[in-house]
C-alpha cells in the first residue's frame, strides 16, 4: 500500500508551470488515493491487538506503526504543499481578472 509519489513532491509551490487546473486536479486525486490508503492501513494496524501478539509480532507491529507514522507525515507535507499551490493558483487567477465595474 505504499505510495512512491510521496517522495517526489514534498516541496512548496514550485513555480507557476505546475499550477494548471489539470495538474492540480491530478495532484488532488493522488492525495485522495494516498489518504484512502492510509485509512485502510490504519484499519489493518488497529485490528492487531498487542495482547495477542508474541515478541516478534509486536516488533513487526511497532515497525508498521512507525512506517505508518512516516507515511502520515509525508501525506501532511504533500497536503500542505498542495494547499500552497491552490492558494498561488487562486491568486494568479484573481490577478488576471479584469476589474469589475459597479
């Protein structure tokens, strides 16, 4: 359930070339997929009860939890960068609008 796209786009709004509506919609779809994968992985982890696990499986569970936390942090970073891109895109669109006369 690992998403490789998380490592490729961790920067903030990186120029206006990536600020097309289509690129933003694709990135939003990627983020939605990543979020869904995180939810599914969290459910799988929560189903494992630490009391029923032996020492080896507890270590594996701890590893999975640590990896999950790292993926969550990557998602948050991508989500924040996406919000910055949305704000930059909106500002660009607003600056191109002709002034409205009353």
